[in-house]
C-alpha cells in the first residue's frame, strides 16, 4: 500500500491513527445519547455499527503500527516510549476487538434491553477511551518529542570518548558507570581491561587480545579466539536496556554474541551475529530458545544496537532493524560478550543505557 502514500509520509500508520479515535469517540457519544433518548433507536444502532468499524480500524492501525515501529531508529528515551506504546496498543486492540464482537450479540438478545446492561454497555467503552487516549498520547510523544518518522531529527549513535591518558592502564580501560545505572566502555589497553570484567565459570578467558589500528576509528580492541568459547561480562546488573556497540567481524569465522541479563555461562539472553544470521534468544542451561532470526551479512565496521525492554527484543545494524522478537521478561543481570569461533573480532566501544 506504500504507493498510496504522499511523499512526506514515512508509512501508512500516521494516516490511519485518526480513524479508530474518531469512530470510537463518536460511538460512545451516540451511545450515551441513545441511553437518554431511548425511543429513538437510531442512536444506539449507529453506535453499534461504529463500534464494529472502530474495532476493525484499531486492529488495522495496530498492524500498520507494528510495521512502522520496525522502520524507525529512536533515542534511548524514545525506545522506552515505543515499548509502552506497543503494549498499550495491544491492550487497546483486545479491548475494543472483544467489545466489537460482544456488543452486537448483546444488543440482539433480551438481556440487552435491561437498563443496567444498557448502562454498562455505555460505561465500559467510555472507560476504554482512556486506554485509547493513553495509546494515542504515547504515539504523539514518539513523533513530536522523539522524532519517529521525522527526517530532521538526528538519532545517530555517538561513540565513546577515550579516558584521559594520565590515568593507570586499569582505570583507563575499565567501563565507566553512568548516573542511571548503565555503563560505557572504550578499551584502550590490550589486557588491562580484564581486571574490571568477570569471566563466568564454564566459559573461557580471552588469551589473545591486543590493540590494533581500526582505521578511521583509531585504536580498537582485538579479541582473538582459536575455536574455544570465550565470554566476559561487566558485573553491573541492568534490567530494561539499550546497548550500542561498534564491531568488525570480517576476520572472524563463528558467532559473536552480545549477552545480557546473564546468570551464568549457560543461562543468559543474547543477540548474535554470525553464520549469515542475526539471532535473538536466550540460553537455558545451554539449550537455545530463539525469539527471532533473520539473514544478515555484515561487512566492515557496523554499529549495532540491542534493545531488551520487558518482553520486547529489537536488534539493529547501522540503524536498520534486523531482528524483532518477543519473549519472557528477563530478570536484571550483567551484560557483555561471548565468542564462539576462530579469528578476530574488532571492538571499538560499548554503551549500555537503562531505559527506565
């Protein structure tokens, strides 16, 4: 349907959102009028029709919204609002979808003629308008505050500056805690960073690490493995997070994982890059449960983003959504990297931000 869109519209979702709002607000108004003017059935009949049309419009708008959400690249605060907007929209679909089915059935049965039931049939959707309003309000925030679909808003990922060089190697290479409980990391020493990381039992250490020339990115960390599994985390428990990191896997044959909400070497959530795919999922006692998997072949330096927000998991490569899965909400835990393969992964920076 994109060929019906005007040039300024990024997708059809912003053109559809007004239909369910108008239909359902008018439906409640007609229903209330029909309750006061019971001898004129037109108002009640018109309300029932609008509830059915409104339920359909909510569902279609929700589907368009899912597509629209996959096309935007937002700031940290915007990602938190996006998740809330999506959850509220799903509840709105269920609420008015079920009501659109039940309302005509109830109206054509004897019980629907009772005053108490009639009043309930007006009060229930009127209360549902609060849910509809909250959904719309979060959507408006995404556009007007966080620039969803607005080309002039720049949400480009910024790198992490190196620490002053007059500090000790361990201090310079250690992650820096942020005020909201997140952390950022720009490794500047080949091995001093290891003292600030935790290597979960059962996962190997990195025996081959060095600082290399990353071209326009300057000096970067090279993590090399010879076929064994290596894993490290920064022991700062986080919950709902947005993670940005820049990596180059051209010289690596295997799977690079960003692991988060880690319990131990066999239990964690992850986004992985390798073997021609980007995957999202979780490991439970070593068994992999996938949330989503998409073909993906990165080349050169790529800035990755991983969002884990409640049941929502999103993963981007150079600001383009690649994988989008849903699963159980993880408990708070540390995050880091896991490598399984041979060769070298180049890592420029990592930034972990808490969404709320």
